C-alpha cells in the first residue's frame, strides 16, 4: 500500500484534468486512487484547486461500487465558502 506520491503522479493527475488520458489510462488511474492512499489524498488536495479532478474520485468509487454490485455512484460536492452576512459599523 503506497502512501506517497511523486511529481509523475501529479503530472498524471494533471493529464487527467486536461483530458489527455486514454480510457485505459483513466481506468488505471481510478484503480490506483482506490488502492493507494497517498494518491487518493493527493487527488483530493488537487481537487480543492481543480474541481474537475473530483470527477476521477467519483469515477473510482463508481467503478468500485459497480464491481461490488451497487447501483448508485457516489457524488463529491465542494462545500460553499462561508460568507458572513453580518455588517459591522
């Protein structure tokens, strides 16, 4: 179980964002995200900056759920930033 990532992992995640991965590469990335806690953590960190990266996490969970026979994929939503409505004088 790998808990660290490399600059090559970051490049792979960025290639995903740019839509440059083949279907097979996307599937392999999804499997790695499920199997490697470090890569999953890095994907989540990057997802904070790149909302589209959350898609790979959703796809990874959907693929895992499909293998297990579940029907509904999980959905990841970004939390809305907290905005204060209190006015100070």
